[in-house]
C-alpha cells in the first residue's frame, strides 16, 4: 500500500514540477510514476484474482477426489470436462509464472499439481 502512495505522490510531484517549470523533467516523472502506479495496481488486482482461482482449483480437485472415492455416479464427461478446464488454467498460469509476467502471478501456482 505504501508503494501505491509513494507512486501517487511521485506522479503529483511531477505534475507540480511540470506546471511550475515547464521542463521536460516533470513530464518524465509523471510518465514514470504513472506507469509504475498502473503496474502496481494491476499486480494487486491480478494477484487477488489468481488467489481466488487457486482456491477454486483446490475446491474442484477436492470435489472430484471425493466423488471418485465415494463412488458417486457423476457423469464421466462432466468430471473430465471440469478437470480439463482446471488443468488448462493451471498450465497457463504456471507457464506465465516462468516468464517475465511472473511478477504478476503468485508463486503458489507452482506448488499446485494437475488434477488426475
């Protein structure tokens, strides 16, 4: 949270500097502060969404395991479809976590295994 406040203050400081001096330095500070502020806010939002999806993935895995153990006659196609969707999401997040975009993805994703 403090980073967001610092970046907001930096952006405002750049605006004030630009208005008073009309120098290029203020514009550069505005652009850097503004872009960093957007990146940090995007990270927070994406991180929150990914943590929600991790919980959803774990709940799906638990439900499928319990259904298989209890011998509940769920349609195999429905179980396979849900497993495939969850595993596709996991594979996507694990791939992007290993790239430059990994900063936006919590590392908890790498500790998950696919649903079998």
